[in-house]
């Protein structure tokens, strides 16, 4: 599957139309799409309204990111008014909502749509100016495990080829399914490419298949220096994974 990734069928869940100020005679439509992750939905603005500049890297934010939420009014409102929403990934014209598996979508979707319409109608920025400065701080806990590599001229060219392939061939398909992907670097000594999945894709049951059989296969096909692909996890994701592995070992031991 070199030309296109597919996590599974997508369906139009609803189309929401709200008429704004009658003087403007403007309407805002929000299209709701399913994703391969049953606990994630993608909400798309279809009338040109943008949450960020077109083509901007998506921003992921969780309901536990207290410092970030002080500088992100729209996500803050969503978390406050939609109990059960755990994380959001905000792209240029869409937002992917990840919810608790115990919460039904009919408890979340109407409020998310209303808040999104109100935000787009207001014309206000999604993030305050200092949001990204706060996001870069070590205290927030993001991007602390990004590997650092120094490249010579040939290695830099390979790294740029990897990045271009991800941006042009891989990322559009990932975003279409309510996720995003960030290129974090390439290790010239091992041939390992480091990536970070975001949104619906990173917690999807098929994310490992996508990473290995989709992304890794394509990169290795076009760039012979690539040997494998590794996903970078946030600190809390690592903790959750470690706890899950402990539980699995405990259950296996109890069967013996």
C-alpha cells in the first residue's frame, strides 16, 4: 500500500448548518466524520473557516494540560462543557475529538459542534500569542524525548527527502482520517526514522499496522537508507504502556 493509507471506512455522521449574523448572511457548516478509532470523531469546517493558518502543523492538547489551556480559550471551553472529552487535535480547518470510551457520542457531539461554530463565527484566534512559548517549556512535558542528530551534507539531504515524502505522500492521508504525523528525525547510524502520531491515529487499534506496514514500507521503498520506523510517545503514554504491559504479565502468570 504505497500510494495511499486507509484505516477503514469513513462515514458522514452529520452536517450542521448555523446561520450567523443576518447582516452578513453567512452560514457555517460543520461536517462530522467517523475515524478508524471509535472514540475519536473529526469535525471539519467546510466553509473556509480556519482554526489555524492553512497547512499549519496540527496541535494536540489534553484535558490535563492546565498551563496550555490558560492560553487556549476554545479547547478550554470544550473540555469544560464536554465532560468525557480527553484530548483534542486541532488542524487548520478541522478538530479531532478523543473521548472516554464510557461516554456516548450523543453526549458530546452537539456541544462540540455548537462551540466550534461559535468560535469560527467570533473570528478570534484559537490560541493566544504565548501558547506556543508555553508549549515549548519543559514543564508542560511535551517533546521531551525528541532525539537529536547532527547530519553531514549527504545525511541532511536524506533527512529532507524523508520529511518531504512524509509531508507530500503520508501526512495528507493521515490527516484525512482525523490524525496527523510529525517527523522527528532520522538516525544515520541505525536507519531509524522517528515519528509522532497524533489525534485519532495514535490510539487507534490499527496504528501499529499503519506505522509498520504503511509508513515504514513506503519510506523503505523510496529511501534505501531507512531501516525501520519508531513512534515517539509522550511521557504519560509511556507510563500507560508500561502499566498495561505489567497487567498483561500478571494475567499471564495467573493462568499458569
